[in-house]
């Protein structure tokens, strides 16, 4: 479904954000992308929805090289959820209008827009909040509106960049509950996060990004992952193991 | 059906944008009206100048005052008529010239009678095909040595036309400058409208709206602004041209001015094209520069 092959991303001034990254995400998977701040998680996520282009290497989405996909077409087939729901929701539009906005832009008929927007909001448990404005909703509810907007096109892939970042643990769990439902319904979900508790609780596949490089999941234990997410970064799994050995 | 709903969306977004920045858009309309008025005035002056010069071209004639000792008028009449570029010749005898003046002076004819002897010369009134050949024809007539004096209004006409054309050129130059300024204003108004809708644009980008869908409402906004300005200027001419024509005719009865209907017909398409051009160019610059691309 999503495949990165030796992908490298360099920004201006030759700063390497992602270096020779390869991984695959299969249909129906729910994958966490974890790593300390500045590790390259957001760059990887942005490359998935073509907000950034790789400097070298290849990315495949739905089995097609991403450079062959038109951005608008790609984004209509994936749902993107960002951390900053405050600015990603339109303040002067209700929850329903925010979700309907996407379908209207695609020239869908009013009856279709009404049906699908209601369906998406109901799926996210917001049936009774449809006509509320963002400022009348809690942070978790606002993020769920953003997710409803992302799924209103029934995408097969949902890409979430730190969607729990601004939420308290209760709201974060609530959002996770709905993402799990969507995953069970068949959506492939990729989510970058800093939320250690959620990563531990969910027990999903984890892709660890450190200094722009993807580490092999098998070689890490959960406490090391916590260390990475907190920015207490060992240089490599071998150093980590050596460190453990010295301490013991 | 999809296209229908997209068009409805474009129209609704266009008018939402126009209402959101009502004052900015009103300012843009006013400035565009000023620019288009300058253009239209220059254009109409140009139309009238051309019409004026054509009218005068038809009226340009050479008046040859014939020496008293020349009697073989018919011979010279034929010679002049055979000159290249001469379209017509008319002989006016001393007596006819006197009677004509007597008639024109009417009540004041006594002054003429007081002169006593007929002071007029016999004349040839020569008409030419093309005023640009007039110099050559005059030289050839003078070479016949039958003239006491040769008069024609070419210099006067040329000066008048040159003056009108200078005014027209200044008008066009001012229009170009005003046009550039108006494009700058339209560009900035659309930039402001884009800035006001950055949140919407971000979501449109994120959810895969097409670039045309994103840009078109702004282009339509600019076109509505400049077309509305164009309509205002046209209406200004519908109302004002007749009045100006009336004022000029009060001052110069036989002023060769184009009729209102003809002017309005000739003005319509250039005004439409300039209005659309300013709108398209202004919005194109804005949408290219200020809307992020995929």
C-alpha cells in the first residue's frame, strides 16, 4: 500500500532530514511512526501526501510511483489529519460545514454531500455536534471533526501527523478508539506520535525514526522506544545493548 | 452534473469573496473606472479625430485666383483637370464671385457696393482625390503662370490633425500608465482576498481540490470587479457623450462629431477587452504569486 525505497530527503543548505529510508506498510495495517522531535517523522509523512518530494529514492502509493500520481488525485484518495486542529478547521463553519466543504470542492451534489458528511461525523461519534462551531467543541471533538473530514471521501489510507499532540490523555484515547474502528473497517493508518502511553497501550507495529534513519523494530525493546520518544536517544541498538550490559 | 455543482461553487465563492472585502473591491472598481474612463476618452477623441480628418480631407480644395489678363479659361480648366490627382474643377467668374459675396453679406452688402469696382478675381476651385498630393498639384498649377494667388488649407488642417493626434497619443500613454496602476491595484485586492482565505486554501490543498477550483473564484472576482467598472464607464458614455456633443455643437455649429450610436458601438468591444484584460492579468499575477502550488 505504501512503500519507501531508499528514500533520501535533503533540504536547503544540505541538511539531511531523511537518509536512505526503506519500509513497507501493507493494506489494513495500523502503524505508528515514532522518534524524537526532528527525527524526520513529519518529513516522511509529508512525502506520503506529496507535500514534500524525495531528493532521491522511490515512494510507491497504491503500488504506483508517487511521482506519477497527480497531487490532487492522490490527496482525494488518502485522508490527512494534522496535529494543529485549531487552524485546520474553519472557525466560521460548523462541524458539518467543515466536513461538507471537502465534498463541495469536488463538485458533489448537495444530497450526496449531506449524506456523506453526516455519515462521517456519525462514525466519529459527533452526530449530536454537527451544528456546533469549532470553538464550541473540545479539543478531542475538534480533532475528530478533522478526522471525519479526512475520511469523508472513504480513503483507503489515513495519514495522521501527531494527531494526539494537543490532546489530553482522555481525549487522545477517545480519538484512538475511533481510529481503531476505521482501521477495523479496512483503512490503512499511518500515525506519527509522541504519545508514549498510547504507543504502549495499542501494541501496533512501530517504525522508529532516528536522525532521519529508520531503525529495525525487532531490535528495540519498549523501554528503549520510550527513551527515543523522550529524546533520550541511544546511538544504535548495539550501543543500547552495550549500555545495558555495562549497567548490569 | 459534477461540472454544474462546481460552477455553482465557483459562483458562490466569488460572491462570498466580493462581499467579504467589500471596501477593497469598491476601491478597485473606482480605480478601474478611472483608468477605463481615461482609455475611453482617448479612444473616442481618436475616433473623432479620424472622422474629423476624413471630413476635412473631403473638403480640402485649392483656390486659384486667376490673373486678369488670362482669358482662355476653358483651356486651363482642361489642363488642370487632366493633372494627376485632381478630381474636380469649377470655374468661378469675377461676376459670380461678386454675386456670391453680395448674397452672403446680405444686409451688409452696401459695404461691398461702396468698394465700387468688382474687387474679386476669377477663380478655379480645384478638388483633389488625396490631400497628400496637394503640394504636387499646387506646384503644377503654379507652373501654368495663370495665378495671382493660390490658397489651400493644408497646413492648417495638418496642424489640427497633428494636434488632435498628439492629444490622442498622450491619452493612450496616460491610459497605459493608469492600466499598469490598475493592474497593480487589482493584484493587491486579490492578494488581500487570498490572504483572508488562507485557512480555506490550506484545507483545499490538503484535501485534493484541483488548482483550477482553487484559483478560479479569485480570477472571477477580479473579472467581476473590472467588468463592472467597464459597464459603469460605458453607461457614463451613454449618458455623457450626447451631453458633450450638445455643448460642442452649441459652440461650433458644424463641428464634425461622430454620432452617439456610432461611438458607443465602436467603444463597446475595446472597452470590454481592456476590462477583461486588466482583470485577467491582475488576478493571474496574484494567483500565480500568492497561492501555493502543488
